[in-house]
C-alpha cells in the first residue's frame, strides 16, 4: 500500500513512496539511488499529502541509512506535533548523534496561520559536523539573500510564540482528529473515490479515482476543474504531488463546511456517474 512521498533523496529529488512495511526496503531503495553527488535525504513527517506519521523505528532506519551513506538528513517537520492517531510524533532530531539533522519548522501549520510565510531551520548536530563542514555558514549566507517575512508577521511572532497556550495546541489536534474521521468516513460514501490509508497526522488525505465509474471525466485535473466549476469545491489533482489520477483533499476545515464539501463531491460524482 502506498503511504506517502515523504522520503526523497536530494539528487534530482527522487521521490520514494514509503510502504506500509517500511524499514529494510526503504533503506535498500535509498542506498540504490545514492551516488557520490548525493548530499542529503529529506523526510517529511508528519507527511503531506497522505497524513502518515513515522514511527521511532522508521526514523532510526532513516538515520542509520544516512549515516551509512555519509549524508545528512533534512527533516521537514512543518506539521510537527500534529499527530492524532495511534503513533506519537517523534522529531528526527532525537537521532542527531547518529547523523546530522537539519529540521525545518513553520508557523503556518501548528499555529494555523496559512499564508504567513515564517519558518525556521534548526541544526541538531552534537558532533559539530555541520559547522566544521561549513554547511551552517552557507545556510546563514543564503538566508541573508532570502526575502524576509512580512513586517506584520515579524511584529506578531514574539507574542504568538510566548502566549499560545497548550490548550490551543490540544484543541487543534482534537479538531484535526475529528475532521480526519469525518473525511475518511465521508469518502467511504462516495462511489468513485477510495482511500487506502486513514491519515494519522497533518491535514490532508489522498484518494484514488475510479474512472470506470465516471462517464465524462478522464483524469484528475479534469475532475478538479469540473468540481470547482460545478460545486465550488477545491481539491488538489494528484499530479501536483506526483500521483496521477489521485486527489488530495484537505481536512483542515471547520466540520460543518467539510461535511458540506463532501456532500457536494458526492453529488458531483453521482451526476457524472457511468450508469451502465
Ligand atoms: C511538507 C511541507 N513543507 C513545507 C511547507 C511550507 O510551509 P509554509 O510556507 O506555509 O511555512 C508546506 C506547505 O504546505 C508543506 O506542506
């Protein structure tokens, strides 16, 4: 079962779709892809687009593989802590003594301010490899030429970080758990789409389109365009994340609007159903 394109190797950024039985298989595929120009592996956890959450064992395997290859790990944890299933969120940084880790974080997800472009990079590197190799210096000089976040975001950031209470975070996780359930169960009622994996984190779910049940729609892009025109519901065509004929549905939506959106997708599918 495909879970997520959450593991990539920075070469020409090849995506590896992690499978349910992870571990040695991933490790062997990454080793086969790596060459002398490979500098890092990227892991997105919790994952966008499938909402998967990596276990401690999975991350340990990633760290050990990177160590064996002599490369660093870039951990995209912009959805960090947004885990509501059976697996707890484990930061990649706990393996910093096995392999140097660059962790990416962002305000937009955990603090629910989409569009506020404010992020950070944390180095977890007790053996000082990133300093000694000049990577930290390079990162700092790159940041000097990047656009700064908007001034109002910079003005608000101190208060946001200092004053957001634990209540806020637990409420967000509860809401995401609830909306993930609504979405997963709602999709079950829609004939032309199936969801092989219930998200355990992040904010989106991947579903597969069954074109044999649809009369006049031929691919994911056409599905999304017609759905937007006819029902004013926006979902992402899978081709945008490398999965043609899948759809990415975001469930970071207020429950009543989410139910309404799912009903509209259902009506749309019934209207375009192959009646034969
Ligand atoms: C996996 C992942 N990383 C990074 C980002 C960028 O986050 P932002 O620009 O909102 O801080 C996103 C945004 O959707 C994302 O899904």
